[in-house]
C-alpha cells in the first residue's frame, strides 16, 4: 500500500511530527505575521531539516486547514500505511506472550479516538483495532489529538469486528470488555499475558456481538458519584492497569 499525504494542524501536532517522524513531513505552511514564538521554532526546525516552509496569509491557511484549529501552522504529512488485519497474528506472536491489544468498538468522536491512541502509544500496545464502519477514521483531527501516536503504533481497521475477536482468541489472547455493570473489577483480573481490552463507543457502548465475543466483562471501580468515564479516560485507566501489573510481574 502506498503512502497517503494528509494535512495535520496545530502547534503540538506539527512539532510532534517534526520531532518523531520528520522524514514524512513534506512541507509546512505558517501564518504570515504570526507572532507565536513556537511558530518561529517550528519554522527553524523545519528549515534545518530541509523541509519546505511557506508563509501564507491567515485566510489562505484557514482554507487549506479546512476547519481544523491550526494555531497558525499546518503540515502536509505523508502518513505511513496502516497495518492490515492479516498482520495481527504476527504482531501477537512477536509479543512473546505479552501482547496488549486495545479494541475500540465504534468510537465516533475523532478527538476521543486520538486521545485513546495517545494513551495506547504511551502504554506500549501491540496494536489498536477499530471497525471500518460506524467509527471515526484515522484523519487529520485524530493525528493532531494523538500527538503523532496514530502513525507510530499499528492501527488496524477491520471489516468484521466479531470475526477479528474470534481470530485473536484463537491466537491465545484473552478478551476483556469494559462494562460499568460488570460484577468483576479490572484490578482483580490478570492482565500480564496476551490480553485485549475492549471499549465501546460514546453513546451505546459495546455492540451485542462484540460483548458476546468477550471472555469476560470487567468494570473500573468508581466509588464517587459519577456513573461513567469518558471513553478515552477509561481506555487510559485500563491500559495503565495492565502496565502496572506487567511491571510488577517483571520485578
């Protein structure tokens, strides 16, 4: 699969691309007359790395950004290809019994998806699995919110999520779905081996077939008055419980 170029917008997103993956930054557009010193820093960094920089009027920058909040800078980024579903078995095998998968069933807000990917990258996940339909795609907003994580970890879009869950279970992965009504808390589940954590979308949660393909349902204990967490917060809590357990087991 060939690479595809996208516009990424915002100071943090462009800075992250320059820092972590400058070889895929094709050009940068900066607001002419922009006074933020970080814009100057971005421009200087890009020129040192021989990346084309153009200063253009704010109105023109708004047009190219297409409604994204750009903070005076956007970059044309040649995104690495997304991993394919048929690569999952090899990724799981390469993890040596310690695969950590994040499955996101129908997250539609790109900001939530980007935040989940950022937490996933920080937790060192093996792969993130998302459905192709009724879910946010990996777009410029997701890349910006993820601070570059969307292109640094395998994100696999699948046609049939239930079939994919069957496949990873056959590969030796335990599948745990997060559900606020579950009887077991996530802190009492062994997350040190091959594990997939499944979270549902913002409104409806996990779909019925997704729920049925989980080995068990677990919840994040919440003794306070709130009934639920934002999906990206829940993903971070679940992932770093797995990290906590794995670091403890390694001692």
